[in-house]
C-alpha cells in the first residue's frame, strides 16, 4: 500500500500572549471561567502564577497552546 502524506498548514505562531477575554469569547465562556480553570490547572493552554504578597494572578497563554487545545488562532495583525 502506498505511503500517504498529509500536508498541514500550521498558523504562524509568535508566542503571543492571548488575552483571557479573547480566549473566553473564542470558546464561548466567561473570562472568570477561564481564569479559574487556569488557576486550578483544569485548562491546559496556559499558566496562572500568583503574584507574590497579593491575591492577584498573572496569566500567560501562548497562541500555539491555545490553538492546540481549542483550535482558536488569530494573527496579531487581525482585528479583535
């Protein structure tokens, strides 16, 4: 049987930190849902780090991981 080769065009990932509100809109959830999911480790497309001596968190969600987990991608040049 001949070998089948598939060509897949991947998005042009830049490591962009995708904003929580943008991710929430893309997956149809509230931004707080995304924040808590990241804090609890349930959502795997980003990290939530607690800011020292504070109750606040800092988030990083790379465009590649968001795409891998949700299928959502937006170039930086595209309007929100």
